[in-house]
């Protein structure tokens, strides 16, 4: 993994075309299952399988702290990152509950938590104990950003080798909406005021302060939007870099990727700037309540599957959307054709 960006193959267009034609032979009017049919065609092209499978899914939650929490940009103290990691290990968080419902393989990876963590149940791949305060200095070095990307790639490789057929990346890190908003502003040129929402619960003067901190950091850090690795090092988070790496590795292994909310989508946008060939492998699970998520989705030309006003993170929105992928594959594998069912299809075309 010396090269941070693996080789990613184009989707199998011939397979996608075959599946598109096959869908029209099933016992339904052509196109009547709408976006579910398009999803089935997408999954076929990504996997190169006429009858693709997405089960079991692999969920990886990357955890890391952010030095910018010192600026009072979060409603929760930095110690909550480690406390929530302990909750993941104990099985009590939302991502645990939802992952169990879909039979997911769940892994928690420490790529940069600043506090002590429980002794077991965590993959320890820590690059450094939290980023530096991006309001005062670069969040990390370029080499550290590369190391975090490599940690994400290793996690995706473990999921693939364990038999997972779809990847969902989640995150935990107090103040990571600040880092993500700064990155998105630099990547898109959008005004900070249009991107920054409540995160974990900021409002009023606290929210205005958060925006001011980000604007000042952008001016001080001077990231190069044409160099995504530079931008990631100056403004990003270790878990954001790890998610980008996980996406790249999963796509290189032809695994469909179900993208979560705001922070996960900023990681996806960054990864696509590193390697545009990644984009077809990204399926977007939901539209977050965070205002910046709309901007990130538009930058990727993405239309998410769900819109539930979520803003939790952890991978929860993507996990909730996963049954739609299962439904798309089951439609292909289990629905009868007109011929097999003895149904007259003369009006279907």
C-alpha cells in the first residue's frame, strides 16, 4: 500500500446493460419499481454479477479526536469520543442496534482517539492521539494524512477478506463537523455560513462562533483545493482520512459502498478528488439534516436513497438504507419472469 490511491476498474457496463434488459422481463410493468431498478443495475455493474449480492455488509466506524475542540465548537467535551467508543464496544450505540438488524460485521477502529480506550473490542491503528488545533496550526502532516488513509484501506481489506460484500464507513470524533465544514468550504468554494449547521447541538451565539472559527482557519491554513491531500492535512481529521482510504480500497475490490451523512460525504468527495474513478462505486444512503450535506451531495452529483432528518453520524443513515440494496438484489434473484409465471406481457412493452 505504498501508493495511497489503488487502481479502480470501471464498472462492467455490459453486465449492467444485461441486467437492465432482464428487469424488463420480470412480472411488472417496465420501470415500475423506479429507483430500485436503477439500483439493481448499478449493483450489477459494480460487482460484475448478473445477480449481485450485498450481504453481509461490513460496517467500519473510525474514531479520532480533533484539536479544534479546544475552541469550543462542539456542544460536547472531547472526552465523549472515547466514551462513545466504549459504548460501541459494549454494543449500546445506535450503530450497534441498527447493524445487528442487518446482520452486519461491525468493526471499530481507533485512528486517533486522544484518551485511553477499553482494552478489547477495538482495532488499534492510531496515527496520532488526535489532530492539532486547525484554528492555530495544520491539523496533521501530509505523512500522517497518508497514514490515516492507509489505516482506512486496511480496514476495508479486512472487511473484504472476511466476506463482506458491501462497505459502510462511519465515524466518531467530537468537533468533526467543524473539520468537515472547513474541508467542504475549501473543496467547493461555498460560503461557510451556508455549510455550518448545529452538528451535535450548537445554536445561537455558539453556532456563530463555530462559523467564525472555521472562516479564520481557512484564512490561516490556506489549503490548496487542487491538492486534496494538502487540504486533508491542513484541515481534516484522521477518521475523515481513514474513511477516504476505506472507500478507495473497497472500490478497488469492486465492493459497493453505501455512504452515510455529512462527514462521510465530505470524506467521499475528498477521495473522489484523489481518484475520480471511485465515484461510480458510491451509493448515497441518506440526506442529513446538516445544511452542508446538500452542498456535498451536489458536488458529487448524488441523489440519496433516504431523507429522515438524521444528524447522528456513526454510519447510522447508511445502515438504515441498506435494506433497499437487499431489496434490489432480491428483486433480481427471486422475482418471476413473465414466461416462467405464465403471465401475458403483451401490454408490458
